[in-house]
């Protein structure tokens, strides 16, 4: 195993996610045939993080009854580790999660097994990323004042797994909800809400909500879309964004909130997520042509939020989030080391060695790790569907 760096960050320089071989995945007990390229690398990164912190891992059960297949899966936590809250970055976050579960909204769809026991899930990521800001509103304000300067002056609070009205006819008459809602004061001094959807390893292929006539009705009236009847909006990769954006717009029209934004967050290297965000953005009416009370959409990378935390002075938190969720350079070096080690041809290994040498940027980052402050992560600011029962 390649040990993690002592530096809080390495520069986000990889152009794409490293390709993980089945052999390497099997060696680390994270092999799933249906994993996408990004999910395979992310699953391995989670397994390494659990190993780094001496967290006991668990199993995966496929099938039922006598034909069930039980396999070790090192991106899952053991039952005891899950119960102890080891899927969260700190005891404070774990305590906050327990509070949120006890006080969750009626009908809130929180899968506790995934939340506590699945390190790869975007659900614990949501709490690890936003929980510390919910506990420190000054940090939240500093972070989002930098990320959304035209909309956020001060953060007032967070609501996790939020819907303004599940099953209500005046909304979407279904169970659509946001991962969280952030209550803010805008630079104009008005109250506002930022509705947030978080992705991590999703491949944007569903499951999807059953299409309803109400969706078509709201889509046409919303004033958000170039073509409100477009099949693209109803596709597996986009329909959740479409539903949530419409729900955000309805909260303004129903005067639940005065002003609102809808943002989506995902890792820079998860190309399926980033592509879905971009395609969705292309379905929207241009800002200049949109009515002033329409809810704007913006996509943010996970890395840009971590960088904003570092800029706000939360260096330890930013380092921990980076190492757990974004350090794919570690996966690259592990994979390269494995490839060279498996070669029985010393000449071939010698020939490959220069490929492992760091670039000038990485060498500079290495020097900084030894003698100076961490390199700043390159921001990529612009760029899971939940089943609706």
C-alpha cells in the first residue's frame, strides 16, 4: 500500500481518473464488475482511507437465502465500526448526524445502512462535507461567500434531506427532496435559500422517478427551460436535476422562500456526473433571458468546496476531506507501483520508471510538503438520483 502524503493536499493535476485493474481491485477486496472507471477508483480510495484509520471493514451480500453470496468488501464498514460512527470524519460529525436523524422531517428518505456503513456513498459525504459548516456558521459563510458571492453574504443554517412539502399537490405531488437546504442572507440583505444536490460515485443511470403529468405541467410553467418538453430533461442522467430545480422554483412561487438557488456538487474526475451537470445546464434559458425571480442553477466541483475551506482557514478539515474523497493521485501512484512491481522484466521496469517521475508541478508540490505551506488546489468551480416512491 502507498502511504498517504503528509501534506494536506496535492495539486489536482490528473486529467482523468486512473484506470484500476481488476487484479488490483481484487487484491484490495473492492472488485465489482459493474463499477464505472471512477467508482472503481473511488471505492479503492475509500478502502485505503478505512485502512489508514484502522477501521474494520465489512461484507457485501448478493442474493437471498441459501443462494446468497457473501463477499468481503473493504469499502464497507463492519457492523461495529458503523455503529460507532467511524464513517464520519470526527465524533462531532457523528453526533451531529445522530441529532439530524432524530429530528429529520416527516418522510425524509435516509438509508441508515448506507449512511453509517457504506464509505463510498454520497450520503456520508454530504454530512462530512456540510456537517462541519452546519456546526460552524462562520466557516460556512466564509466558504460560500467565496463560492457564491452574488448570492451569499451570510449562512444562517442548514436542513438536511429537505423538502418544502412531500406529496403536496402544490409542489410536485411526490417525494422529491434535496440533500440539503442552506438558509442564507444575500448581499442585498434579503433571506434566501441554496438548495443542494451532492454526487460522488454515481453513474447517473437511475433509478428514476415515475414520470407524472404534474412534472410536465410545472416544467412548462416554470420559465426555466429552453424546451420544457425535451426528452433530455426526462432522461436517466438528468431527471433528478430537473425535478429538484422545478421544486426549488416552486418554493419561490409558493412564497416559501423569497429567493433561491439550486446547486449541484460532484467530483471533478467523475466525468459522468460532470457531463450530466453540463448537459443539464445547456437545457436552461440563458441568464440574460430569464425572469429575475427564476431560480438559477450552478454546478460546483467537490474540490472547489474543499479549496474554499482551506482558504477560509479550515486546513485540517480540508486536508481530511481531500485525502478521503479527492486524492486520486494516490490511486494513480498505487496503480503505477503495482504495474511496475508485477513486471518480471527488469529492463521493462527500468524503461517504465521515468513515467513515474513527477512533473515540475508535482516536484514543486513535493518540495512544499517538506518545507512550506500546502499547494492550493486548482479550483474547477463551474461546471444519485434518489428513487421517488
